C-alpha cells in the first residue's frame, strides 16, 4: 500500500496515533539506558572513568528530551508509512535500529564515544533485517546477497580512508575508529549502492549543521560591542569559538566561549594539534541511516532520478 493511501486509512491513522506515545517511551528509555550503562562503556579502552561518569545523572530528559521525543515520533511515523501493510517485520526491526541510533547519537554527542555494544546491536539488527529481506525475496533493501557485504566493506573502507587523510594532514586520527565500526555495521543495513547514498547524506547533514552553527555564532558575537582596547581579544575569541564549533565536537556556544578564553594559555599546544583534527561524525552517520530508512522511497527516487541523467 502506498504511504499516502495507508495514512488516510483507519489502520494507518491508528498507527500514527500509536507512534506518539511509542516515540516518547523509546526516547525516555534511551535516556535511562545512557544513565544506567557501565561507565566504562563511555570511555576509551583502558581509560579510567571520570567522576562525573560514576556519580550523578549523565543526561537529563528535560528539556531536550521533549524535542528528541517528537523527532523520534516523526521518524517512527515516516518509517511506518514506508513499511506499512504486509511489512510489519521491517517496521519492528527498523524501529529498533532507530532506537539504537538514538543511543549512539547521545553517547557520541555527550562523550565523543560510540560504545561497541551499541554498534554490535546495530550490526545484529542490520543482519537480521538484511537476511529477512533477501531470504523472503522482497529485495527492498538489497538487490542481491552480496549487497550487505559490499555495503559493510565500503562503509568501513570510507571511514578508514578519511582517517588516513586525517593522519596525513593533522598527524593524528582524522576519524575515530568507533566511526569505522559504526559505518561497517550501518553499511550492512544500507548495502550497495545505499552505503554511498548514506555517506552523501551524512556529509550534507554535517555541512548544513556546521554552517548553521557558524552563522549563529557570528550573529551572537556580532551583537556584542567590543570595549575600548579589547577589540583584538574579542576578535580572537570569536574566531576560536567558530573554529571549535566547526570541528563537530558537539560543544555549546557557552562552552565555545570558555574554550576561546582557555586557548590563549594553550596556544602552543593548539598549534601542534590543530583545530578540527577530530570530527564527531557518529551523530551524522546515524542521522544518515535514519533518513535513509524513514525516507526510503524518496531516497530511491532521487537516486534513480540522478542516475537517469547519465
């Protein structure tokens, strides 16, 4: 059944209504899981957990949880419209994948860590739905048996290539190895050529976000008048904040200002490392996986439209 026809049907309307409490419930559970998982899950290998990981609440549901819940609800509704009557298995497994993507995004934004446990869960769910898709002969996600394998290889290979380029430019990792494992797992889901499409979506999403943050930063800092004798200091602070924001490490505007003040004392160290040497790309990857799933028909149409140009 087509998405619009399903939406206006009685069953479709019921599902849309049910997605609202389901979206809020999954988001609340996601926040609870982040607060309850072992602290070591949110640390690098052999790293001792910090005090804030061991005590207190790591993430609070309010106020951000409301917006995230609404976003999760929208994703569930769109997913149901893509995989509706006769495709309940797809909807159930893909909903779990969306939930896992939420966990990954929260962990990477908050702690710049993608727990292996979440990545493994994504890989398992991707294998389950891929095998179901191929064995049942639906071939919705994958046109051939080798598609998930190719997607995993291309996904991991792309991240390794970005990491290699980062090593050449910054003399250190350009991409966290967690992103490599994440795209390997997500590549199983998207397959080939879906993995290429997902990577393009991730790049576009990250670019739009960075540009928006930089513009907002410029507007906020541009509204402050510099005090006499402090013009150069304000300019340096603004530039530092913009550079940090564009590095993708998920800092807020207030944190960017604090970092700008601290950068004067750490100038020599910053010069040896270089801003932008680490990119928290995980949230954009899972956003790409989510968009690929919930807008599946639209993505396929746009890709086909592009391919017809050649």
